[in-house]
């Protein structure tokens, strides 16, 4: 349909541990919530779901999605699957997103994306300049001008660099930046008033400890408290915090684009704060954080790559996010996680989404705490 936007959703995997399975349950609920929003919009034509989850496929098909069953494992290639679908169905206006990339997106925001795409002859939109979770582009045949990317995070960059078509960013909002990717995101969604109906129902059944996050929220509500941000922190979230909350920020931004540029996969990301952590040890590192901040949000993936060069399982990363150091096997991250949990200030650990969409959602939940007016948008 050339006069409509066709949505392509990918949601696959083989969850191993209990935390991964919990995350998948919530992701599937989010995906179904988003289908409900999409079905409200006349600008959206066909909706395709590529998945290896049978139950999810049945539920989505009952809601009007076209199901394409996939196999999970090393043989699955994201770019080839996307390219084959676009060419077979002759899709002109394409909106791609991971299954639960935008759990807080509104129908109005989806409509805005569709209208921008339908009013353009050739354009690429994404929610991140380097590592995007949602990508909209037209015409669909642009996909044939690039080598199909193996992972979705580099789709927007590949299209931009391979076609020369102008690449624009969606406006920043909780709906378009918050990604359900790690347990830290689960905690934020569980405590958020903006979660969808199905996601809320699933989250209420999970045994999630929100105590550290609630303590951090109290700090964010305060007057000129010091908050530390570490990891792949970008200028937009700094501006959003400064515009809406009365805080003093200490920001240590490192390794932006780590995943899209292949530095995470190769295990060659390096971190100044990682070197500092190696010098002083986990306990003293947290003691220093206590001296300079009242709470901290840490994108620990940068530290993990620096310290371990990528040798850490998904389950171990997720256990660390939830503070379950007793169940961890890796001695380095077990000691780090224990020190974070036992710190006198709330230390929230997670991935990239924590210091972007996660913080954005927290700011919007708390609401403006001052009347400084509009600030310069970096």
C-alpha cells in the first residue's frame, strides 16, 4: 500500500534464565499493547510480525497482524529477513521496530511518524543517530542499496551511509526513546503510570523490588540534589533533566555508539571510569560516588566491556541490574554489584536505555519541579 505506512515488527529469541523469561513476558505484553495503538490509525496499512514465539504469533494474528514465522539461532539474519519481506510485499513506506522498543509510545506519536513518512519522497527517520531501535524510511527499495545488516541497531546508519538519503531524527520523548531491553527498564516500567494495560497486568504478577528506584525518585524530586550519570549519556537527556528538574548533574559520558560501531561485539571499548574502578576497587569506587552524589544511574555495559572485554552472559548482566549479586558467578561483576547494592545512596544499574529513555520516562513521571522556562536544546 503506497498510501499507507506498513509496520514491521521483529520479536524473537530463546530466553534461557528466569530473568530473561520474565523480560520476554513483559515484552510480548508491550508488543500487543502497541498493536492496539497502531490499529487505531488510518495511516497504518499492513502490520507484519516476524517471530519464533508461537503463542505471541497467535495473539497478534487474532488482532490483525500478518505473521511470518522465523527460526531463532545463528542462521537467522535480520537484514536478509527484512529485505525479503519488503521486496516480496513491495512495501513502499516502512516503519520498523523491535518488538518492545517503545513501550510508552502514544498513538499520537505513531501518527506523527506516519504522516512525516507519507509526506516525504525519500527519507530515513530513526530515534537515535547511531544505534536505533525504530527506523522509518521510504521508499522501501532503499533496502536493496545496502548490504543487509545482521543486527537492527545499525539499520538506520547503513541506510544513510549506503544510499545518501537524508537521515532525520524523531523528536525526543519518553515514548520514542524508552526501550524495554534490560531489567532496569522493567523496573522503570513497573513503577510508571504510563504503562499499557497488558504490560501492567503482567508486571503486577512479577516479584520486582522497586525500593532502590523509589529512593532514587525521591532524590530526583528534591531541590538541587546531586545526581551522577555514567555511561553512554547524550546531550538530549541532560537538557531534558535541566529543563524539568532542580538537580545538579555530574556526567561521565563514554563510548556512545559502542554497539553500532562494533566496539561492544569486539570487546575493545575502554572507559576512563573503568580504569578508575580498577585502581581503587569496587567498594572504594562506591564510597567516592557517595561523596559526590545522592544517587547514581550507571550504564554498566561500558564498564562490563572495559573490565571483561565482553565475557559476561546475558543472565549475569541481568542479575547485576536487579542487584542479585548472591546469584552471580562472575567474581568481578558480583563484587561490583554487591558494592552497588550496599552503597548508602541508591545506585541504579542498567544498559544504554537507562541513561536515555529510562531517565526520560522518570523525568516525565515526576513532572516539572521548577519554572525556569524553556532552555536551550542541545
